[in-house]
C-alpha cells in the first residue's frame, strides 16, 4: 500500500540524523557521574559492612543484648521485625547467622530517641542496632558471642533483610505477636518503635516462657508498654512456674482468642514445633492465611524433624567438589547437614541469610550428584527446581556432589 | 585462589537477556572464549521472578514481544528456536483492553490486524478498513526495521527496497496517524501502547510506533510458563553448554582502556580480567561517566552523547497476590491500559511527578498462565512509567513511606478507573521503584528503557551514526540504550547486534590487539 501524498518526503532519515547530531553537539562535555538512585539503593542495602560492638548488657539471666555501631555512622533504614545477617570467622569456619534486630528502627536514626536500655533510660543520638541472643545450650555462635566477643571488637554485619514486618497495604492495624523464647526479639523492636511514636499500630504480644526468669527483653518490653499503654499489650504465659500469677500453660487457641481483637494480623517468630502447632490453631480459628505471617525458620538441626528426610543417610559423609570460577575445592559434606554448613566448615564463604530455604541468597548449582531438599520453607523458583539449582542452606547431599557457587 | 583465566576474548558485563543473547550470537559465529559477569545471583536481569510466602511472582515482564506463534515466528522467537532454546511459551489472550472513562471508551483488541480493525469497526462503524490500512503501513515499516537494524545499506537501496520506511522516518506517530483522519476515540485507542516506549505520540518517531504496534498486533505476545526466569535460565544454560563461563554476584566496576582500546575489566571484588572485547550491559551513561579507567580515555564526544540524550521512563509497580480467582475478583482481562483522559501532554506532565499517576497498565498473569498461582489466588500487578527525575531527591528516611504511597495510589487509581475492588484482597504485596531496579541489576538511575525515543534521538539516526557513537575500540553495548531501543524483545536484538560487531572486528584481525 501507499501512504498519503503527504509523504513524498525522502529526506526524513537525513533530517533526524542531523537533529541527533545537533542534540549531541549542543550538550555539555562535562561528565556527570552522579547517580542518586544507586546512591539511595546502596544506602538502603549497603551489603556487608563493618560495625563495632559497643555495648553488651543482660536481657535476662541467660540472654544478652549486643549493640553494634556502624563505622561510617550510617545504619540502613530497616523495619521493625527485620533481621541482620552477621558474619563470623570462628576458627577455620567462615559463617553467617541471621538475627532478628531487637532494637527499634528509630534507634538507628541519627538524632534523639529513647533507647530503653537498662542503664540509659534517657535519650541517645548515636545510631546503632542491637541483637539479643539467648544461651540455653551449647551452640557454636552464641558460645562465641557470650565467651569471646568483646566491646570494641569489629564485626561484619549485613542488613536489613526479610519481609517479616507490618505491611500497611496488606495487614490490619491490630497486630498480635506470638513468641516463644528468643522469638520475642522482632516484637521487642516493634514495641519500642511504637513507644517512640514511629509505628502506628496496636500490638498485643503473647509471649510463652518456661519460668519468668526466662523472659527475654522483659524490662524493655515493660518500659515500652508503660510509654504507650493504649497501643502495647503484653501477656506473659508461663509453662512451668509455680510463682507466676498470670497466664499459665502453653499458647492455646483459647488464650489467643481471649486477647485477639477484631481482624487481627498474627505474626509468629519461634521454633518449628510451635509453628506447626500455631498453624493448626489458626486454621481452627478460621484466620485467613494472609493474616498469619511468620518469619523464615531455620532448618531444624535434628534432621528427623524434616518431613521426608532419608534417614538411612544419617551419619554418612560424602565428597563435595566446589566449583568457583575455574577453581575447584574438595571438602567433606555430611549427609545430615545442609550443604551451606559443610561449605562453612570448609572455610568456603557462602552468603546464606535466612538458613530456612526461603530467601535464596545461598542459591547454588548442582553439577553432579544428588541432594535432598527440605520441603520446609522451600523458596526455590520453579525453573530452578527443574534445572537442579538449590538453596544450599536447605539441601542435604545424598551422594558425592559437585556444586557451583558464586565467588565471594 | 585463581578464579579466572588470564585472558578472555570477550567479557560480557551483565547476564541479562541482552548479554546472554550476545553470548549466544557470538557462539553461533564461532567465538567461544567468553566470560559473563553478572551482578545479581540470578541470570536475566529484569526478566526474573521472586518467591514470597510460597508464591513465585513475576518481577517485571508484562509480555514478551517479537516471539510469534510457532508457524510465524517473529525475530526473537526465531532466534531462540535457532539457538535451541526451547521455552514453554504461553500466548497472551488479548492485545489489550483500553479504558478511558472521560470519553466513555472501553474496548478490547486482539492480535491480528484484521481482527483488531474489526473490533474497532464494531464500536466505531465504518472505520475498520482505514484502521486496517494503518496497521498494514505499520507492518511494512516493521519489516523494514527488522532488516535495516542488522543490515547496513545505502540510502538509494533503502529508498528502493524500504520506501515506506524512508518516507515516514521524518515524522512523529501523530503526524502519520493524523493523515488517516481518525476520530479522537480511535486515535486514543491506537495510542494505548505509548507508555511501553515512554514517549508521547506527538514526540515519538512513527518508526518506533509502527514497530511496536505491528509486532504486538501481528504476532501477539507471550509469557513463559515458568515465569521469565524460565527464559533467563534456559538462555543461561545454553550459553554455558556452549562453553562460556558465567559468574554471578560479580559487579564490574571498571572497564580498562589503553590508547583507545579495551584491555580488560576490574570487578568490585578486585579481580582484574584481561580481554580484547567488552560487551557492556551497563548504559553508556554509566560506562563513560564512571567505568572507563582511566577516565582520560573517554572522548568528549561520548560525554556529549550521554548528556545530550535524555533517559526514558522507568517503571513503578505494585505486585500482588490476591485472595480469590480472577473470576471471583471480577478481573476478565490480562492487560488493561487505563487513563481518565488520554490527553498526551497532561499525561506526560504527570509522568514527571511521583504520583498519583494518571496512566496505568495492569496485568493479571493468571489469564495467560493459569498455573502461575495455586488455585484460589490471583497474581496481579499495576504499573506506571514515570520519568526518573521525580525520584532523584528521595531521601532514604522517606523511601519506605513513598513506596507505600505509590502502592496505595496505583491500587486506588486502578479501582477508580475499572470499578474492580482489590485493596482488601491483598495476600502478598511488594512495590518496586527505580531504586529497586538499581539495587538488583545496577541499571543507571534505575532506568530500563534506555534513551527517550524522540525526533532528536531517532532509531534511524542511531543506525546512521553507528560509527560516530562507537568511540572505544573493543567496546560494544548490549542494553536498552542500543540501536533497537527498549523492551525485552529489543534487548535480545541489541545483544545480537553487539555480538555481530564484535565478531566483525575479530574477523578484521582483532581491533584491540
């Protein structure tokens, strides 16, 4: 077909070329290397950076709070409920561990805020974040923090991560935090943020402990509640404490119903058995799925708790060939430990974050051999499943394996 | 420990569609010694997905153009077939539904020139044939563009063989459309895709408009069954099978240049890697202003080029999983473009703000890919495409609240224009902005659409000025700033073009040696 007579003009190509030439010739010859969008992205997600341990204080007779101040004075903006990924070099091992941040986001902002730390109860204008760790049984990283970490020591910290926080586009304003043991820490962060007037929600915390002396962050929770008694409600439940005159027993449907408000969004942080129990309760209560949020759970160290785990593998050790670029490293891999742990034991860095299979930071390629992937929190993409990629924090070798991981 | 060889023939910066396609094209031409360095821990760049609360969610792709049905593959589909990259394509059911309440327009167009023209005729009787003629003109220009973007030819030959292309090259989309004297309603209906090229139609070269409309209406559009991550993974796998080395989480910070020739790259980690050629997924803006080392190797012409050609629009999206099936939610269309009023200049002004945005596009993925969610859920996104300048002053402290505001406003705008209520059905939600894009893929100012298409930066001019734009020997670009422009289809073509230029230089004796 022919275009209308209007288009007898064949000079268009030359004209637009001249126009482009002119646009370029008339432009400044001074380079402008500033990219404010990347600067903001980097400020919000700076990656692993150095922080100094500046304060350690008791959060209960068996737990401690560790405060970290950034070397460059900047803690990225985070949401109450998110976690920090701590990097450790302990002996030959290079490893990472995720901890929910127990301080409030506003404590990380320059300027004055109430800290609620025991000997401060005033204002502080140094940005920092805190984690609270319980020592209840021999365990690699808590042992290190309790016994070796000293004020003044430098740590590599990477934050923030996770979508375990109040999302106003999705969640109702009535939140209920369901916590057991040190699973209280994200709710401590939320409570302090509310007390500082920086988070506008109503928060009820149902917190299960064995005895009242096991309560983690109890003083800080109470101080926050006292500051915002209309918005923060704390219910302690003791499973085995004769002296306790409050709620006793376990977190039950009756207790949850008793303290729930209309259209509540439930947040849970704690161990797998408690999650399984609460999932059942939520179903019985008819709580819509989207109103029950939970933090990624680490794969249980007792692999028998993982549904479908091939128990005949327990105790076996395989050969693991690790490919990074053109380099190959050979190491042992225990069949009852995730590939990520074997890598860490071998001193090979793998940037695992959630350690529950969900986040995918430790994504790796299986080049040869077989692995069992835990169905708990399996966050692999469909095509990754089809093509043999796995998340190394939740995959267990079932033969000699060859894996490719990023060079870190 | 040594992770890299001492030398590679070609280093490709970025394992996104463009970089992977460049690698495939090089491999097809016999170039095997290739290293791809990707910032993220996944291939594909924006052609990717993420998992939230057990749902896999498509990150950015609305629809893949230039694929075409098996029996009439278009350029990109044919290339993937030829390379042995077998993607499970699902056809998107309609081209688009367009809703403009102020003019009482509500129409759905399907692929097929005659079909779409008939659908317009059904609502605006008597105009179908003219619309059809218009589509055929678009198609002629489209065919020419596909030839010319890879085959240089003389002006005379061009005029002989690609007459309509030459004759429309100097005009905007509206200027050409106006010669058909369509009523305003039809003009608006035929403008719906404008935001995908990020230029108002009184400024957009008709050439680009024609490419876009002909491609979508001729071949329809497609999505991959296992999300665009499937496409990215299958491309990556093939590239690796063909012998290339791919390393994730390696951001290239510097391109090393000596006496006007590329000599290597340096990564953020500190690895220095020698090579003869670099194909950069990073825009010229970033390369010339930040990456060339030493900076004195950057000619003034290159700086003027990036300063003189403004960036195109960037997406802001709210991506959701909704409780309920599309049917229960009342969502009937895969893709709806909506505007209260299709006044181009006021819409364009609106794109310079941080919202609320007046021109929205929504995607209900279930309607092309019913298996994208478990039964009873709907995967749904709403996107606006503003100019990045509105975001340059955002402070870190204010950013979370800005994301919430954008999400809320996109949802409210969609509900207002379509009458479909979704805000109380949100099961999972994430808002993405240019900052999100910058974080994951490192794109310059979070920009994914390259340079603004305009009569001052016309695709035809880019083709003509290839030599002037090529200022450093051994350096090619495979990104949205390439000759074929923006979008995931053109990304593939841009990558292939970069590979062809590298292969050509290698044949000539290795320009960088």
